[in-house]
């Protein structure tokens, strides 16, 4: 099972919490990720996700994000089906993050 969280919840519970041990996974495609992503996010595109679940650290909280929330929900379902727990889906996604003017990382 996974919990849906807002950007405010994510920032409070993970970003601004020094004790939080988590990984942020952006499940958008590589070109979308390269155009700008949430700080600290790693990229595992949904199109490859079911074949790359071994890259996801089960010992940490896992926060999933995409543009809106459709793909991150599918990724959460894949991880849940594979026995992962401590999962969070960022329901507002990168689109709302950008609309709010929050910082993005853009690879050089």
C-alpha cells in the first residue's frame, strides 16, 4: 500500500526533516526529467520501471513523482505488487511544483 502526499507534506516530512531517509524517484521519461526535475530525484522512467525495481532501495522511504500523478500511481502499484512498503506518491507532481515556482534541477 502507498500513501498519497501533497507537496507541502513532502517538504515537511522529507525535505525539511533531517532524519528522513528517503529516495525520490521521478518516473517521467528521460527527456522530461532532463528538462527539469525536483532536487535530488533519480530517474527511472515508468516505461522501464517494472524491469528496474531492483534499483529501488527497500530500506528507505520511497517517494514517487511524475508530471501530474498518473505515472507515479502506476509505479506505486508496481512496487506494492512486488512487496515494497513505505511508499509515497506525490499527487501534485512536477506540474504543480513548477507552477508554484519551486526549485528544479536541470542537468548540464
